[in-house]
């Protein structure tokens, strides 16, 4: 069984099938890309995996354990953390406090104070927020708040991190830095990533494998090269 | 500032504990009131300042404590009756907490107010059905002992509020206040922590209600569950400032002294002054007396 196993997940919102019988298997240590036009169901899939949205049908298994139906906080403590496309900072707390809460309560619960400090410092450092750590999170720019989303997810100590369009609004230099950061986190800490990104170049560079959704359905799956050659993807995505 | 806070708190605590030795009834009455409001406002802050869930029904915990205490005095030692009052408030909070804390914002404010009124009316009905229109209690401990107990509760509530704020629990509650969905996402067990804070904030008011009852020696439901108690707690806590442990102390201090001045000259003005002060502080001094103190001492 794969590290993260999504089996036959559907989600209906009224008359709309946001997800239709989606399967997805993510292996430990890989960077998994999720592609699809606006409204394809990418964010909904993250919400189902993270426990924010209950699937209409289907199951999610993580690390050999069924997690469907668990609360988001239980799923986080099991080792999965997601970021939000529309950022949700703890605006009235400092940047450091934002990240510290995640270190206290995430899957790293029960750590010593010192190892929690390390987790916080590493998370801030890896997204380049160390200098702003004392400032209020609400005072960060949008790009800063996107990076804070990542730092918070990392600080939970999650083994699987799902990033929802964290590069939107970053300039090319910043995107380059972000790519390096994520690759480095995978190398040094063995974190598995699932990444949703409209910056196709970034997704192609970073991902080991890519899944393409369209109107809630799986339409293609493969390596970046395979996806790049796929006519169907080209039609629905770029056409 | 931190050192100043500790010195100030120690001075208040020691002063409060020494006053009964003087035997001055007026001073003891003042200390009793002050300690009572500090205990209530600090308890309220454990839930409401930390999570932003503003309770407008804390009189219910005070009333339950008073009721349990009046039923038990004479049956068990008064210390046990007080503890039972606190326990009853805690249990009540634990029972209603989960559904009540699902409701947010203004709805939570109104729900807590409504629940407190409901309980008040139920107790009034029960009492009148039993043919009891107010109960007298005898064998009350000396006033000195009651003052000591109340000061102890004020100290306990302040230490408790400080402990909550500076603990992992406090960090989780602050995250809940700022963004509940994000808090849940980074692993904060939101429902559990809110319930914990709710129970913590209900417990000491139960004992406070019991002590206040022992002081008057008379129980009357409309009085023990008086919503003015809830209004006063909220006003003191907000005027004092919700960002620090110092806030409720300053708010209670300011209002107790103010009402002391008013009761003797213009008692009918009390509610008006309470309302006006609250409005003025919310509009012009959002960080409360505590924020003013910071500024006066050149900080923040
Ligand atoms: N809570 C909801 N209630 C009703 N419809 C919803 C809800 N959430 C999402 N949808 C709908 O489900 C579909 C999939 O939305 P989703 O946000 O998952 O798409 P997405 O792939 O993340 O798109 P984008 O690239 O714009 O972020 C959309 O049509 C959206 O309007
Ligand atoms: Mg989306």
C-alpha cells in the first residue's frame, strides 16, 4: 500500500461533482504534482485528505491507516498538514508564535522544548522568515503569508505536506528559491510533498509524478515528460 | 514591566491577607468585594480573553455555586460546601460546553446570556414550588475567614489565568481566537481546548458565589443569578484590558473603587456609569487600563 492512498473519492456539492471517483497514490519521499484548471477539484481533494471536507464516497489511507472521518487535528497529528490557497494566518500573533503553535500541537507533540525550538527555527529559516519572526503575521505581505503557511505546516513535523498554490504571487526569483527549498526539505528531512500549482514550469521541474484532474475526474497521470506529451492534457488544460 | 506586575500583585495579595487582622469592617468589606471581582474577572478571562468567546452568562456559575452552597451549609463543613459549589459549576460547564461552544461570535454571547437566564428562572421556579422564598443560613464562619478565603480565590484565579496564558494551552487558545480552522489544521484539538477553558473559567466563580452567599447569609435566586453580575464581569475585564493578566486586576480595582464612591452618594448611577465606561473604553481605549499602564510606563 502506498504512503498516501486515496481510493475512489467523490465529493458532491449540491448538483456539482467536485470530485468523481478519484484515485491517487503517493509514495514516501516523492514530490507529487496535482494539476488542473480552475475548479478542477484540487483544493477539494486536499480538504478531503486533511479532514476538512467529508467525502461523499471513498476512503483515504495514510501510512497504512484509514484516516477518513478523523478530525483535521487528528489527521495533522497523524502526520499530514496542508496549507490554504486563501491564506489563514493567526494575524494577531507574531510570525514566530504562528509557527510555535504548530510545533506544540502538530505531530511533533511531546517533543522537548529544545527540539520544538529547533523545529520552529528550521521552519522559519527554510522559508526565509527568520528576520520577520517578531513581527505580527497580519503585517506580512501576501508572499510572506504564503511562506508562513508553509512554515507552519513544516513546524507541525508532518511527514506529508500538501501545498496549495503557494507560489502564486511570487516573482520568478522567489519561485526559484522556493523550488530549491522544497527539494532541500525532501532531501534533508524526507518530507513527502503534494503540490498544487498553476505555475506549470515549477510543477514540471519539481514533481516526480503528476496527476491531472479535470471537472473532478482523473484525466492523466505520469512523469512530467509523459504529462507534457499528453495530447488530452494539452487540449483541456492549455486549449 | 513584568517585575512591576509581580510586585504590584504581591502587594495587593499581602495587603488583602493582612486587612482582616485590622478588624476594620469597612476595609474588610472593600477587600472582599475587590477580591471577588478579581476572581470573577480573571476566571472569565481564562475563556473569553484567550479564545475571544465572550461569555455574557458567567452569573450562572456564581449562582450555581451559591445554590449548592446554601443547600449544603449546615450539612457539611463550609469548606466542603464551597468546593462542592465550584465542582457543580465545573460539571455544569462540562455538560453544556460542547454544544454551546459550537456557536460563535455574537450568537455565543447571546446564548450564554440566555442560558444563564434560563437557569435563573428554573431555580426560581424550583424554589417557589418548594415554598421557599429565600433561605437564611446560620452558623456562618467569621467575616475574617470569609475575606481570607475570597482573597485566596482572587490569588488562585490570577495565578490560574497566568498559567493558562503562558502554557501550551494558552498558545492553542490564542490560535483558536485568531483562526479556528487554521488552528485545527496545525493539530490544535479545538473542541477539547475550548471545553477545557470553559470548565476552568467556570470553576472558581462557583466557589466565589458560595462565599458571597455566606457573607450575606441569605439566598434568593433572583439575586444569586443576577445578570448584572455577568455585565459587571465583562465590563471590568474589557475595561481592564484583555491582553494581559494584569487587565482584570486593574479593571476590578477601578470599578470596585468607583462603585464604592457611587454607592454612597449616587447608587442609581451605577449601571449608567458601568455602561458609559464600557462604551468609552471600547471606542477609545481598546487595550484597556492595562494598555494605558504600559503607555504610562513607556512601553507598548
Ligand atoms: N464548499 C463548497 N460548496 C460548494 N461548491 C464548492 C465548495 N468548494 C468548492 N466548490 C466547487 O467545487 C469545484 C472544485 O473547486 P476547487 O476549489 O476544489 O477547485 P480547484 O481545482 O482548487 O480550483 P482553483 O484552481 O481555482 O483553486 C468548483 O466548481 C467549486 O466552485
Ligand atoms: Mg484551489
